[in-house]
C-alpha cells in the first residue's frame, strides 16, 4: 500500500494531477487483477464448481432414495 501511495504521489507530481495519477495506478491494478483472475482463479472456481456438481448429484440421489424408502414404509405400515 505504501508503494502504491508513493507511486501516486510521484506520478501526481510528474503530471501535476493527483486525480489522473490515482486513475492510472487504479487502471494498472485492474489489469493485474484481471490477469490473475483469468490465469489462476477462474480455473480454481471451475474445479470447485465441478466438485459441487458431484455433491449435488449425490444429494439428489439420496433424496430420491429417501422418498422411495418412505413410500415403501408407508405402503406397508399404512396410516397408523
């Protein structure tokens, strides 16, 4: 953060506009964040999504088995 502040102050003195310096440094950070997202985080999120899909499928299977078991039990026991 201190390096960012120093770059903003230095660039603000060079171009005589603090607002422009903040805008330029902010744009650099946005570009860095986009590159990091597309190179690393996007793949990690896709792997997590794949794992969650497996969990959802297993959960749906257990839910179906539970409903079928309850229907069988209800058929044998009736409305007691």
